[in-house]
C-alpha cells in the first residue's frame, strides 16, 4: 500500500507541472476567445452604425438634389 501511495504521489508530482501548464493554457484560450467575441460584437455594431450613417447621408443628398432641381425649374421663387 505504501508503494502505491508513493507511486501516486510521485506521479502527481511529476505531472503536476503539465497539469498546471494545461490549466493556464486553457484559461488563456478562454480569455482570448471572450476578448475576440467582444471585439467582433463591437465591429458588428460599428458596421451597423456606419451603414445607418451612410443611409442618412444618402437621404440628405437626395433631399438636397431634389431641392436644387426644384430651384432650377422654378427660378421665380
């Protein structure tokens, strides 16, 4: 029984570094993945906002062209 206990303790001591390394690596991958997901959400929100602003600019330009066309066709006003 002492032999098995000594064998188990030696095995844990020998592989403990690998276990700790794997745990730290796993934690850093999880943290990196969360960070990447946050960045992707921020990029998606920025793209949506950029598209909304572009649509507003197109709407304003169209209204301006319509007004300029009206002024050209009706110079008396």
